[in-house]
C-alpha cells in the first residue's frame, strides 16, 4: 500500500548538497491527498512480570540491597580532575536505535548505560551480541505500558544508588495496521500510552534525580520524529498528526466514554503513533520552558534519520518491511543504518557542543547535526501546556 504510493512522488523531487531540499509540491497528489503548500523538508534526515529485580551484566540476579558506588571525580597524578563515568538511562535499549545508542556509549568506556527494557532476556542477549563491555551496562525492568511498572523502575533505579546524568526516552510502539485500539495496563490507547504517557511519568519522576547529579552536563532527551512534523514531506503522508483540541486525551484515551485518539476521532494506529511523537516533542519543549533555567538541565529532542530496518515496523505488512528500506535508501535518501542513528543519539547524550536546551536536532547527509524547525503544531506553546496539564492528571501527578 505504502510503496505503491512511492510512484506518486513528484517529479520535482530533488536534493541539494547539504541534503536539504525545497520541495515544491504544488498540486501534487500523494496517497490521494492534494498538496498545494510548498514544503521545506530535510531529506538526509529526510510482557513481562513487573520487576523490581535488577539483572547484572552476567545475567545473574543482583540483590537490590547491593549499592553500586558511583565513580566520582578523582585527582590524577598531575592534580587534574578526571570526569567520572556518566550514568545514562535509555528506555527501549533492547533493539534498534536504543540498542545502537547504548552500544555506542558503552564502547567509549565513559558511560554506564542502564538499559530500561520490558524484556530482560531479550535485552541481555542484545547487549551480548552487540559486544557491549559487561562492566558498562546494567539491565533494569521497565514496562512503559504500565504506570506501576514506571514507578517501580524509578524505585529500583534509586536503590541502585547510581547517579542519573542523562535520561533518554527512546522506546516506542507503532501499530499501523491495527483495526481496533489496544490498551495499556491503565487503560490508555497503547501507542500514546507507551510512547508519551509512560515516558511523561518516567521523566517527571526522574527530574529530581537528574537535578541532583553533579555531572557537568545533565540532559533529558525525548526521541521525536519527522513523521510528527507536518512542515515536512514525510509528515504530510496520511494520516497526518493532529492533536485537535485534545478532547480524547482529556477523556483518558480509553475508547469507552472517550475516543482512543487524542483528537477524539476514530481510531487510526498510524496516526496515534504520529500524535504520540508530537506529544514527545511538545513535552521536551514544555520541560525546557518550566525547568531549564532553574535546573540547568538540557532538554532536547531529535529526528535520528529513517532507520528503516528496526523493529518499529514489526507490525507492518511484510511487503512494507521488504520495500521500505530500499525506498528510503534510494528514493528519499532519508535512510540511516542503526549504527549511524546510534552515533547520532549518542552525540545528543554526550557531545559538549550539543548542550543547547529546547532544541530538536537533525542531521544532514554528511551526518552533521543542525537545529531543525518543528511544525506549527509541534511547537505550539499553548498546546504544549495543555498536553502537560492533561497528561499529569492522567498519570496521577495532579
Ligand atoms: P524498535 O522497535 O527497534 O525499538 C523500540 C524499543 O522500545 C524496543 O526496545 C522495545 O522493546 C521498546 N518498547 C516497546 N514497548 C515498550 C514498553 N511498553 N516498555 C518498555 N520498552 C518498550 O524501534 P526503533 O529503534 O526504530 O525506535 C526507537 C525510537 O526511534 C522510537 O522513539 C521511534 O519513534 C524513534 N524513531 C524511529 C525511526 C525509524 O525510522 N525507525 C525514525 C524516527 C524516530 P522490545 O525489544 O521488548 O520490543
Ligand atoms: Mg515516509 C521524503 C522523505 C521521507 C522521509 C525522510 C520519510 C521518513 N518518509 C518520506 C517520504 C515518504 N514516506 C513518501 C513520499 C511516502 C509515500 C510513498 C512515504 C510513506 C511512508 C509510510 C507508509 N513513510 C512511512 C510510512 C510508515 O509507515 C512510516 C511511518 O510513518 O511510521 C510512523 C514511515 C516513515 N517515513 C519516514 C520515517 C522516518 C518513517 C518512520 C518512522 C517514524 O516516524 O518513526
């Protein structure tokens, strides 16, 4: 279905040296939708048991009572201070972007990665087969589709007595072919419930922990996407993200006395994912406005490129999974490998040059980062405030 639509690509589809393009889509029909706007886009960037157990890198169950002493700044022979290992939590680090980022950071020897995953064994196998040095990661159970699990994860993490220097909200689910909504343990539509509400509670709870860190650069990163931004060609592929007046979100997304969709409309799995990404990008900016000045924490979001081979597309039809990678590689040129995307996100975690807060990062075709523009909706200050206020009620913080 999707790839048939590739043949509807406009003939004026061209990419300049920087991998940026002004795509003039005057009256171009795509998926039966007529565009009359001139869009500016960037092509290069074009169930488990709830656990409060923690598995050590060797796979053995480690008692929570064992406190791991974080390394601290220590003086070297010359009297210079050496930076201690940074401590970063990455949600959904068992595959795709999360795993590639965990690997990139762990391999530097400068980071200890807490892989916050819903499936212990999958995460352990993934870390091992990626060759991650054992001493540089720990796996902790987190199921973002359960608010209880999020709270338990925060407790377990605190008991580990590791500092928190960077939190990366990366995990996501995508149900493009679902006819009916499915729900989290708390009764929220599963994609917005996992991708947005689970992360919203997690990051609100862990803000205190980030604030306590003595690391020189503390960061909270929420992964966004081009497909939630309607100022891009990719963001104009139907169904488009649109949060409307948030009536469905305010009603609890439970599909009973309220719609399962944020805007109150009929369920559409692909749209629910894109809406959840808009929430992710709005949440990052709202964090920035509320807390950056007071805490010095850097809040950032990013579009890592089209990583067309990841598990995100596992629910898509087989034909899509076969054709999507070559389509992105050879036609849109938006494709990036998992390894490259991991390096990009690792930069947002650790690069001293990427400390600016409130930014949505993207990369050009030479893999140089730049501050990208968000769509009107994804940068709407009033909507961000409303999403924040409604979300804090839904997750029990207000
Ligand atoms: P993957 O499916 O490979 O990774 C998603 C991860 O999220 C997996 O580790 C998965 O765990 C985890 N996860 C899913 N549900 C839960 C849950 N309830 N609790 C805890 N973890 C969960 O996809 P990607 O690597 O592609 O996606 C990573 C991020 O990148 C997402 O935020 C996505 O929106 C974003 N992104 C991806 C793009 C792409 O082209 N792929 C483009 C732009 C943004 P498990 O392994 O157990 O399934
Ligand atoms: Mg896209 C022009 C550039 C471009 C880029 C960078 C993406 C990224 N896509 C582009 C264009 C197009 N896509 C065009 C012209 C079409 C019509 C043929 C198209 C279609 C399409 C489909 C059906 N694209 C998709 C899908 C999905 O199911 C993916 C999706 O929306 O997941 C939510 C997807 C994506 N396209 C991208 C990226 C990055 C995705 C996936 C992931 C994401 O946002 O997380």
